[in-house]
């Protein structure tokens, strides 16, 4: 039986990229090459070469090719903010597969993008750290992050925020360390009561308000525990995450509030409403927060947020 490696190539906008890396997915190792206008992945595993052009032969090819296409699209977006087209070309031996019925930019295609050496080195480090990880839920979170970035680029601010927020929900669901969660609760809810500064910040006026806020604090604590932060987290980062939870439950994000939204002077009936501008700003923060959390989930204590140049960026620790 003839065997062959598999390969896929996806088109990107024009860049100055020129590096190779290795990722593994579903037990298959791939050599991945980023060039100036495409990303190509070639498997180290050999597969039986299709002996005909039947539907089954193409289904077998898709089973191998489509997951790696999705994975490199997610990694390219997460590590570089790189726009990758939906279509791809695949090859098994002398058999080609062109998935071209959806060839269009996933977001507004830029003409060119030049990355600095620091950005490229940082992206290579991220891909090396998470590209082959088998951590539960990781690929789902990478997919949410890429989708959120694309929606944000298209101007769907609330929808983008919600996809970023799903990453926090995933991490909270993955929490298994109840002890770490309790330590965080003890810190921010001493003796079972939310700190007065937090109650003022989040407009707690009744016992029910405090109960809800305590639930939000526990939710954040669970997500942080999965990312290895728990009680060691700085107060600023913790409240930044708590802000995201407050927005999700109190702003008109992905659902209409029955009561009047105090953050929207147009009552959500104008062409644009104030909250959309606010969510657009918050997306800058939640994208950075969730990127850091995903990286720490796989590589605890290996990354941090660098604010030396103004807007924070996620960087590896020395």
C-alpha cells in the first residue's frame, strides 16, 4: 500500500514572516512554516494514499486536514493577530484537495503587515508552549479567542466581548482546586462578607446584591485557580476580571435588560448606544486578560502583562 505525508496550505495577508515551528494535534505531529503570504503544515505521520477520487477518499482527507487548518488559524490569530483565509489546499501524495468554496477573508483583509522581531519571537514562544498541548478545553478556548478577535475587527463589539467571556467561563468550569478558591474568597470576602470597597465599586445596596457579587467573586476565583493564579493574584488584575463579570450581567451584552441600562443614554433604541463604545474599550482589556489566562492555564507562571508601553501586552517571563 502506498503511503504519503499530508500537507495543507492556507493563505494569509502579506507579511514579513519567515519561520518554522512544530505543533501536534490528535496524535499527529506537523511541521508548520509561516511565510510571507501563507502558512503550510506537513505531517510527519504517513497515511495510506487515496487510490481513487471517490467521496470516501475525500472524506478521509478532510478528517485529517480540516482539524489542523482550524488549529493553525487559531494559533496564528492568538499569537500574531494574523488574518487567515477560510479556504485551504491539501495534498495526499499526488492527490490534491482544494476547499475553495469559502475562499474569503475571515476579517477585513489588510494589504500588508510587518511584524517586529520581538513580536515574532513572542509568537514563536507562544506557539511552542501551547501548540501541542493536550490540556482539556484549550482548543475550544483558542477558537473562542480567534472568533472574538474577528468579531471585534468587524465591529460586533458585544458579540466579541461574549466570546472572550466564554474563555473565563471555560476556565471556571475546569476548576478542580476548591482550596485555592476558598483562599481567594477569604481574601476578598473576609468572614463571609464582601469587602466594603468592592461593594461600593459594584453598587451593592442590598443583601441580595452582596450575594450576587459574592457569587461573581467565586466565579472569578475558580477561573483564576484553573490558570494557577488563585490567591496570589494582584488586586488590580482581580478587579479587572470582576469588571468583566459585572459588564456581562449588568450591561446589554448579548441579551436585552428589562430594566433601563444606566450605561446607555439612548436606551438601546438609537442607531448606536453608549454601551457599545464602552464595550469596544473593554474588549481591549478582556482580550489581554483572556490571552494571559489561556497561556497560564497551560504554562503556569510563565507569562505576564507588560504595561511599560501603555496598553498592556502579554509577554513571556524571562
